[in-house]
C-alpha cells in the first residue's frame, strides 16, 4: 500500500503547499511514484502549484519529474451508502485511484478544520505540521502560560491529531509519525527563537511528535510558484550559477526529506 503523507495544521500561511510541492518533487526525483491531492477545495494552492508546473513545462518543452496530481472525483448522491458522508466518499475514491500507481501519496490540507482534513489526518502514516517559528503559531499546538511560557494543555488541533491516532489504533493500523516543522527560522539565535524551541521540545515529549527544521524566509520560494518550479529544478531550467541563498535553501529541502524518515528513502540524496 502507498505510504500516505499528510501536510496539515489549522492555520494558513505556514508553508504547507510549499512543503508539499518540494517533498513530492524530491520523492519523484528519487525514483518514487508520488500521487498528490489538495483538500483545500477553495484555494487549491498545491493544486495550482502543480498546474503551473505543467503549463511551464509545456511552454518550454521541458520534462521534469512531477507528482501525479488528481482532483477529488465527484460522487453521485445515489451512489452513497446509507449514512455515508459525500466528502468521505470522494477522498476514499481518490485514494483508491492513486494507491495502485503510487509509492507515496501526499495530501495538502486546508488551514482550517474541515471534514476532509479530519479524515485525512486519520489516514496519515506520516503527518507533517509546518509552523512559523513564533508563539502565534505555537498556539496551534498548545495553550501556553503568558507569564512562564509553560505549556498549559493541548490545542484543538492537537486533540484532533490525538483522535486520529485513536482511530488508527482501533483499526489496527500503525501509529502516525508526527513531525512539526519549524519554518521561517531566524538566522540568529534570538531569544524568542530559543523560547519557542524550548516550548516545542517540552510539548513534543507530552503529546508525541518530532521537531524538524524547515525552510527559512527566502524570496526564492515565492518566485518559483508561478512557474511551478522547486529548488531542485533550477539547474535543469537554465540556472547554472546558484547564489549562496539558493544553495542553502536547496539543502534545507534535502534535510527535511531526510528528517521525515520515509520508508525506502535513503538518508542522503
């Protein structure tokens, strides 16, 4: 069966779609078959990222490794089982289509609580939760005492992940490997960065996730989206000389894929 990677949280602007596209493209480049779904049915940023890539490759008559992106199929109301949710049926149908032809399926969730996101989390073998490196985004994971910065309790999102874990356990499935990715890390060891890091490490022990460094704030990520490109594509699209920032950003992508510890993915590439 395909290994399902879900990229989710309940906050927009944390880099979910950028993470999806770079991880998916990296895996295709490593020779894996990668299916892709976007559950944000309104914005579809991940879906548009792949569409931009296909359009750019057509214009430039290029061939680059690309994930197999699919739209959620429509399901007729009379085709639903009694009591079956239409969104559940659409997601199940999409997974059923992709599983026979995929080693990995990567799913981008919306930055809000939806039925599709809830179900997707229960399907995750690996859950990646990007967050901007601040206490504003930390609130996504837990409530914190403003005076002591001590964790008071899990957030609604963390409780949703806990419920997803319980559902998987009841179904006899392996536990979710949950990784919280710290995006937009500052280059300096700032006081706030240290406090966020300490709070994350404390919370990780309490509710069971791993912490990994993600992507720094770089202009290149915003520049690549209109063409659907990733940092791993630059040399093949005519960029012969990478600047130091681009080289560092590309290494961040490689480090993240390594840190996910996905089955069959070698430690370095």
